[in-house]
């Protein structure tokens, strides 16, 4: 009961904890042009890593950092994407890597980092597209070994088309050879049609932070035959992001943690006479305060310290 009275007062007083930080990182611009991997190595040796951006505040801070440096062209950040095309039916045998991209249009172009599914034009040329677009589609109505391609004239997004083909036939079309691609083109009467090729976004940060925030630029991101593409930004494009060849040499931005330290004092007063210097009691009080801070999304280290002959809890961020 005594402990609960003390902790109740401590919890009420803990409402004064309002130490949320606006920014969690310092950004450091370097004008020397390096490849993405060279920039990553430099940042990891000198700071923490290439720049990670996890929210709009950090995005604005990086943008202002580039503006202050007076540099408006492309710079590397810690973003990258792994390119791993797959067939809907899981085929990985001979011919699984067959492609018939429309090379004249630099396909796959990965416009606005949103094109992860593939459609074919009636001439047999392939395009990467936004999976949410509603298109006609081609199902394999034969067998995996002896495919037969059948055109479905209902417009669906890629996932719905995949589900329809799986429920009624084999799957969306897998195309492994020029002969099969010619057969596919013959099955498309007009316009575009979904086929079974797709890939996952596979967006990553160099420091392995979770990818939860994005600021894509409205530009093409040519992939070609690359297996990895690397992220760049520029103040000239309002800090928006795009992908380039990782071998290109660009200036870059590193980051280091933005550490806040602040002391908050709590005066604990018990209704009953207790010894607040009791180590067990003090540990329980710290644990309760720590839990309350974590509930509010605040990471902190709490410890007791002496201040003007009064017991205080010190919170360091």
C-alpha cells in the first residue's frame, strides 16, 4: 500500500515528461563523388551510415542540409532496392530468366518506384506497370510443361487476375522462350495484358532501419538488367527520391545520431513514513517510471542522483 501511494504520486508527476525530440539524426554532406558502396564505407567509418530518412521531419532536415550546402544535384542516401523478378507459378527452371522488355522505351523503367508487375503489349513487348492498374490478362490454360495462353477480357488488377487464373486454370502466363512469347502475343487482341512476372519492392536502408516512409520523385528509374539499384535525392527536386546505378559517382550524405540529454527532477512524497533511500523501493520506483515513459514512446535511461541533498531521478536521452 505504501509503495502504491508513492508510485501514484510519481506517475502523476511523470506527466511533466515531454522530452520528445523533433529530429533523431544529424546529416553531413560530402561533395566528393563516390560510388554508393564507397560512400557507404566512408559513412560507416566516420559516422554511423549513409543517410536514413524515416519521417517527414527528417526528410525536411536533409533537404535543408543540402540547401545549406548550396548543392542541388543528385546525392547518395542510404536507400537501395534489390531486383528479383519472379514468376507467379514459382517457375525457376530453364528459361525462367527469359525477358522481352520494350528496349526502345528503356523498360523496365520503374516509374515513381511503383511498377512491380509486368504486362505485355500485343506486339509481345513487355512493360513494368503499377500492379493496381486494371488490365486484361493472360492465363495458362494448359500445363506448366505444355502451356496454352488464353486471353481474359475482363479488366482486373494484377493480384485479382492472378487469383482468377489460379482458381480457374493454372496461373498467370509464364513465358520462357521466344516461341512462347510469340504465342503470347497472338493471344492478345489489343492493348496491354497482365502476365505472371512480378517482383517485391525490396526497399532497404543501409543501416537496416525499417522502411516505413517514402518520398518518391515522379521520374523513371531505369532498371535494365541490374540486380541492385541505389537511392539518391536532391534539393533541386525538393528532396524527392529516385534510383540510379550504384556505380555512378555522386556526392553523398552521412548521418550520426542526434542525442538529447535532459534532466527531469521528481519530488516523491509518501503519505506514510517510509525510507526513500531503501534500494529495493528505489528500484521499483525507477522501474515504474521507465514503464510509463516507454508507454509514451520515449526511450530513456533513469537513475538516482543527489542534488542539493534531495533524492532525484535523472532522465538522460
